[in-house]
């Protein structure tokens, strides 16, 4: 599959590379969930006239790992690595000293795994880096997919590598324009329902895109049928992604994420659904340590407003918890035929929230708005007023208020305009309001 997009990231990485080779060594940290394309990006950005050493940190004995690395370094740089070097500290010092005589890229993938091999590596690297970076020319790229660990290594004040990174790049999914380009390449004449299914499952994650493009026809039926079947790589994907993040406490985190995926998205409702368990600490860690959920408040609400809902930020994980985790018995029984029927029947309703997210992402990509969100108010004894999308213009003078429906026939114009009047009264009295209905046709 060809390489799509990442133009800005490649430009930034090549700018950093130029600075590393013209002045002094640079350290860049690249993070992002597994399958997001960190390795492909790093290798593509370092293509050129200078050699690249790529080291993948697998969980094994440090001496065995250094022996493996020695062969890779010799192959990439044509230099001799003494066999007595059996610690990463010695290996890294050798590479940094070599960078005083020649210029090269050094990529270390799954860098956080040193926590499990030898945690002193981080302080050893700090000492070597601090003493040699100004006299050397290495373009050092450190990558990791366990967010909590990478966050701790580089952003915790008490960690040795805090403040050492010259740049930090966090990769997210590919944008709406790129997803359309891919669909055009692999399914010319695609429908917007096909495009929505593609986005609903992948969220723009390159590895998932590659799997679907190679093994399905990218129709709604083809996508769902491939994802929900006995041998699908997606069946265990959520568990594989998160078990390492959560460790032995994964049970409670999984329960909370399952609640949020199913629409139980306030702290009180989650605690009630989990037998009055206290989840405030878990929610905080899911936001700050793991970056898996986010707090959502009505647009223009005060930062400390208690009117808070929680949302899973990753499209695929929301799908996995809603269908695979909640139907684990069906998975264990290999009853994927029934599970697929459940998913297919529920999909038109389920994908409605993904459609809202698609349009919010398009508005973000347009760069025309200073704030984008949703709005709701709850009145005791009355139905909630909820508006799917509210976007405030850059100049702060106008606002877009939009209703999102899969099909136009599901739209109730009078009910929507009543809600518009309510939001005008509450928060938009000083704004010129544009109203819009957004459907599949507008993707």
C-alpha cells in the first residue's frame, strides 16, 4: 500500500534532521497509539543521503538485545562493534562518539520497553546525551506506543529525560480528505455510507486502513463482515492494545470504557452501572495518563462546570468495547454469525455518532473556527435540549449550529429550530447564527 499524507510531519522531521546535521544533535520524540504509522513515518522522513540505524526494543535480556543491535549498527554504518559491549549504556556511548565523526539517523522504536529491560538506561542516556550532544551530529528519533510510559519518561519532572527532547510529535489518524483519497483509489464509485463505515472502524489508523484495503471490497457489508469474523485480527485488537497500558488493574478500566462506549457517559451513571464503584481516580488516569478518553462539556461552558460527559477518543476502541468486549461470551463461543447480525442491525444507529465526529473533524480541518463542540442543557422534568455541533467563527461574530442525521427523512425542522432558539437565548445572543442540516450526502 502506498504512503499517504503525513506531509507536515515529514517536513518537520526533515527540518529537524537538517539542524541536527548542520549544528548539533537533536532528539525528537514520536508518540501515538499502536498501528498509527510511527515507524513508516520515521523511516520515510530519514530517507536520503545519510545512513539510518533502526533499533527495535523487544523485551529480552539486555546483553542479547545489544548483540542484536550490534549487527544492525554494523550493517547500517559499516563500523565494528566490539563483542564486549553488552549494555545499552556502552552501545549508546559508542554511537554518540561515532556521531562526532560522521552524521547519521538513529531511530529507537518502542523506547519505553527499556522500563522492563533496564530502567537505568534512561539516566545513562541522559548523562551521555548531555555531555556529547553539542559536539556530535546524530538525528535521534525515539518512538513509543505505550502512552502512559512515554508520557512519564519525557514529561514527568522527576524523570532523567525530562526536558531533553527538542521536539515532540504525536501522531493521530489520517484526516477526512486522505480517507476520501484512499477510498477513491481502492473503491472508485464508493458511497458515502461506505466511507462512513471505513471511518467508523479505522478512525484513520493506517494499519487498519491497510488491512481493510487489502482484504475487503470496502463496502459497508465487506468491512463489517471482515471485522466481525472468527479469524479477524480485530477481534483481540482492543485487548492487545490496552493490557500493557493497564497492567493487572485492567478489569476496572475495561468496565469503565465499556460503559462509555455504550452511552453511559457521566461519572454518576458509570458508578451506578458498576455497582456504586468509585471511578473518579480511574477516569482521571484514563484522561491524563492514558489519553484514551476526554471530558466533554457543552461548548462555552465554564472550565470547572460539573456538566461533564466522557467520550472515548479512538474510533476503533469505541467499536471494540461496544461490540467485542460487551459480547465476550459470543466471541468465546465463536458465534460470530450472531454477533455480525447484532452489529449489522445496530450499525445505522451506532454510526450516527461517528458521523457527528466526521463533521467535527472536517470543521477542524477547515481552520475557520476558534471553538467546535456540542451543546446540551438538562432541565428537571423535561427532555434535554441537545445540539450536535456548534462552531464559533474565528472572528467571534458568528456561529454554525448544525443537526446531524444519516438521512434527511429523520430530520424534524421544527424541533431543531426550537433548540436553536434555546441555545440563542442561553449562549449565542450576541452571535449571527447559521443553521445547517448535515447528512451522509454532505460528507
